[in-house]
């Protein structure tokens, strides 16, 4: 096990939340510091992505589902 866990930001879909990801997070928690990100707020995907990046750690892994996937793509760009 590494001395620290890399950060994994998970952006769920519009109606999703931690309950839908619980089993997945239990497995990922062994390797990552898992953080869920709220997608509420902002008039559009680009604005939400920009806001999330402003609050994101310097280095992280990123995963999104459904609308969260769109936002993750904008963040990556």
C-alpha cells in the first residue's frame, strides 16, 4: 500500500448520489481517497466544470457518469 492514496473525484449523474456508488466506493477506497462532487449550480456544463476545477486539488483522477461524464470531459479539456 502506498504511503498516501491518490485522490479520485467522482462526478455522478444528475440524479445519482453516493447510494448508487456505495459498493463501488468500498472497493475503490482501498486504492484512492474517494471524493464525491456535487454538480448542482452553474448555468451550463462548462461553468460547472470551471467551478469544480477551481476547487479541485492540484493532482487527481477523475471519473464521471452520465452528465457527470460530460462535466469530466470538459474538466479534462
